[in-house]
C-alpha cells in the first residue's frame, strides 16, 4: 500500500509519503517528528474536530455554531452530525456551554463556539 498526504501539524505543510509492506510501515517526506506522528495517526486511527451548527430557540440568530471539545473518530463524523440534527438549544447561551454530552458514547462533548443572546 502506498499513500501520500499533506501534513497539517505545522505551517510547513510537508508532503508525507507512506509505504506499507506487510507489517512494516515507512514514512518519508516529513521534516519534523510531528509529521511522522500525524501520518501514523492518520493510517491507524484518523480523528477530527467536529464543527457544525444546531438550531437555537429564541436566539438572535437561528443557528448556533458548535464544536467537539476533542477529536472524534473520523468514521463517526457523519453519525455525530446526524445526531446533532435532532437537538436544539435555548438562548441565551455562552461560548463553551455544553450542548451535547458524550455524543454517541465517544466521551467527546459538543460545546457552543460563540455566545448567543436571547431575542
């Protein structure tokens, strides 16, 4: 298996190449240790910070931006968005307030990413 990706750990944006032969994995193209760690994470257990919106009742706007407080498995991103589409919150709300605890049993919380005043 051969794969290439751009590292997002620092501003250098190294082009990392991964060559996997059986149990052996060779990573090249990275200019720092973070690049190697990023590549290994991406091939073993890719994770992402989730950012989306949820409806908010009585808010100055109709949608509240939210984000995960830590990374979730990449394969659960879509399921988490679907789960969040089922909820709404009430204004007022402050940045950092809990919107959804332990989404889909991931031990990841969804929090508000801005203040929203009541209408």
